C-alpha cells in the first residue's frame, strides 16, 4: 500500500515574517492566563487577525487548524505561554499586514462580548490588540528599514 | 424635547421579558443545555434580560423545523408570500415605537435614528421584496423553431443567516425579506451583543408566519454560529461581519459546496472637491453635513464615511467648518429624541475605538476634536460613549486603513482628481464612498473610478430599497437591498423542451 504523505498542511506555505531578534507580536499577562484556560477547553489554539466591519480589528482565536491558512497569510510569530507545551501562532492576511507592519502588536483581553467564532466570547471577554510604533532600531532589526 | 421611558420603567412603550428562549418551529424552546447568557444595555451597562445560549443541538432542532416547513412554504404562491411580507410590514409599522425603543435599548443607538431610519427602512424593505417577488418573471429562450429553454426560479430550501449587531433588526430584515420572498425557510442567529430586540420583533409578527419558516437560535459564534455555518443541511449561508470570520464561513461553505453572501465592511472615502465651497449656499451646508455623517449610528456602520478627502483649495476653511459641524453632534441618553449620537454597542467595542485613538496619536495624527471617552454622568456613566473625533493625518496610517467602527473620522488633503482617486482606492475595501462636487462631469467620473459597490454622489448614508448594496475587493460578495438579492436565494431551473416529433439524428 502506498504511504500517503502527511506533509501537505497548507500552513507550511504561510510565509514567515523575518526578524528573529525583535518580536512583532506579544501577549499581555491577562491574555496569557486566559489562553491557558481556553486551551484546556478547546485544545491547542491559533490567532488570525481580522479586519473590516463589526468585530474587525479583533484578533480571532480558534482551535489550531480550524481556520485554514494559505499563501495569502503571513505568520507574524509564535506566542509562548507559560503552562502550554506549544506556542500559539499569530497570523494575518498579507494585504492587511502591509498596512500594519510598522506597529508592534500586543494581544490583550478586555471584558466584553465579541461576535465572530472566536473561542473566548462565551467567557464574557474579548481579545483586543494594543499597538505601538516600532522604533527605528527595531525596524532595522526586523529588516523593515 | 421628549424622552422615552426606559424599558423596565412603568410607562415604557416596550417591556422585555426577563428571559428569551430560542424561537423554533413557531414556538419558544428552551436551550438543550439549559444555559443562558446575560444581555446588558450599552446605555447604562446594566443587564436587562437573559438569552438562550444555543449549541449544536439547538441548531439541529431549528434545522429540523426549517426542513419541515421549507417544502410547503416554497410551494406557496408568490401572492401568498408577498401577502405575508406586507402583513409583517403593516404589523411592524403599527408597533413602530415599541420596536424602535427596544432597538435603541438593545444597541445603544439614538432613538431618533431607530424611529426615523432603522425601523421604517425595515418596513419598506419587506414591502419592496413583497413587490419584487410579485413582479419577478422567469424567462424563456427560443433556441430554434422546435426547442425552447424555460428558466424557472425555485427556492433553495433551508438557508442560514448570521446577523451583525450594528443594526440588529434592519440587518435581519435585509436578509429575511429576500429569503422569505423567494420561498426559503430560515435559521437565523442574531449577534451575541444584540440578541434580544429581534424577539420583540418576533412577538409582533410570529403569528403571521407558518411555523418553522423563520427560526431564531441565539448564542455565541463558536457555539451556535459555527454549527449553523458548517452544517451540511443548509443550502446557503449569509453573513455580515468581519473578514476573518467571512473567510472562515467561506471555508465551511466550501466543505459543503454551498453559496455564500458576505458583507464585510469598508473604509469608505468621502471626497470633497474644491467647488463644493464655490458658494456659501444650501449645497455648501449639505456638504458639511456630509462631512459629519461619520457620526451616524456612532460610526458603527460598514459604510461609515470614515476617511474625508478634502481638496487643497478649500482644505483649511472646509475642515474648520466641518469640525465645527461635528462638534454640534449632541450626545446624550439614547432614548431622548434630541440625542443625535448614543452609546457604542459594547464594552469591547468601546475599548477597541479607544485603542485606535491611541494608535492614531502615536502615528502622529492630529486630533482636531474629540479623542476621548465621554462620561455623560448619572446612570449613563456605566454606558459606552465616545466623543465624535476628527483626526488629521495621512492615508498610510492605520486609522485611515482600518474600520474603527466608531465615531472617528480621519481627514487628509488631496491636490487634484488623480490624487483623490489614488487615495480613495488605496484601501483593502470597497463598500461605500461619497463624492461631493457641483460639477457633474467630475462627480460622474469619480463615481465610476472609485472601486466601491456604492458611491453616494452629493448625499450620503441613504439606504433606500431598490438601490443595490454590496462590496468590491475585500468588502464581500453579493448585493443586498435590491431585487438582485433574490438570485442569491434562488436556484435557476432550466427546462430544455423539444416540440419536434422527429429523432435528433445522433444514433
């Protein structure tokens, strides 16, 4: 019987944003804590940054693999969380990233009720992005200058 | 000045029930898991009712009811279905105040808008599709003397609809009216931020609809929306919201090979050419009103004119007067008929808007007015209010590129027509746009050159039925608010008929 290759995961085609020294995305302590609880409920998780109407601009958190990534996405980084074995990938569509790449993103969490299919909504909270501009030094390190 | 009593007070025109179950098969059904979630009003931040927290089991039950009702509903005559839609419209009209106040309390928007726009537009929308389905014809094509192709419209069957929270009732009706007119049965999930007002609407009209034709399952996206969107029992899914969920819904739809319609927002440019200020007359005043239109519905509109592009010749004067106009937008209690701008729909929405105001400042945009959370005092202190805010900056800034979904306007300058079009189209989205000019040639050319599905010329934020609404680029797929939406809820049956007695001549 022919062995069917398991190496066809489309996520492998997602381009990696260069720049190992400086992170493009980080977690607030509250968000990290919440991710541990959400992983207990839903298994390993992933983020995809949304855009557009309503809850656009919210980072959407899904069971890892639920959202199919592809060549139109970029992988901004992996978020390491204390207490979780595997880090959580953070992704964004490449076209949106073009308008966001000069900013460093921190995934935070606030009280609220997001719509969309993000897993934290039933807990009465919502992931939110805090942004700051990269400094020139950071941009240089990231290869953006 | 008049202020409506808040729901819960003795003289209120509307009273919410303490709890809402799912509406399935014409009756209220408790959620399978017995869980409910609290529903706060953005007006004060306090909970006013609780709502069923639906899960896959509830969605399956709703799909059972819809499948049970779809065949008979799909066979009714168009006159019968149009009659039902017209009676729904009449009933809503007779209860307009009640439904409008419920909507304001639910969403936080000023009742001035729900009384004059949201609910009247919903009523008209039902009447429009009642008329459109009566007037719809199939077609026939004569292929040759003996062969005729007939095209019949047939309903899809059971469809799923996921509704946003910015116009909870109007957006539900935008989706329900064409689906029902075309003869489909619906399973609808309201947004979890605004799950209750649709039930006030349903109480008003439920007896007019055959059981199972409209089913409403409340709950969270991950628990109720996902089982609906990914179900292999629906024949189409319609969604209004943001891009990541839009993609996810398309992914689910691809697994079942069903069509989708999506409305995913925009970052609409509102373009003011020099000649709008050629005279200080009624038209100049109208253009300034157009500049302030970003405050409509607290900016929570997919087509919010959130980028103002103003030509260099009038820039300083126009922007100064425009800011003054924006400062005249009065905030207050949403149930006060004098209030122009109410509360943002939820706490996380408020936080998101404030985070964008922060990004704008960091990027070096200049705050021309507003820029802060508004504390309106008293019981409203717990509500979610933001000052109308005007930034001046560059189109590359994130506040010019992302839909803030709040009362935040980003203003920039353009030099000439080419520059205006380049800035206008430098966006991922293409839902709405505004063009303001006294020169019809300029206005026409701009209207055609802007990559957006709706271009308002010398007006903005009008949403009459019979004017197609939908997006270019990443703003979505499909056109609502027009009879062409019927096509998105219908199959085309082609019968190719030969009237010749003779063999075709192949074998």
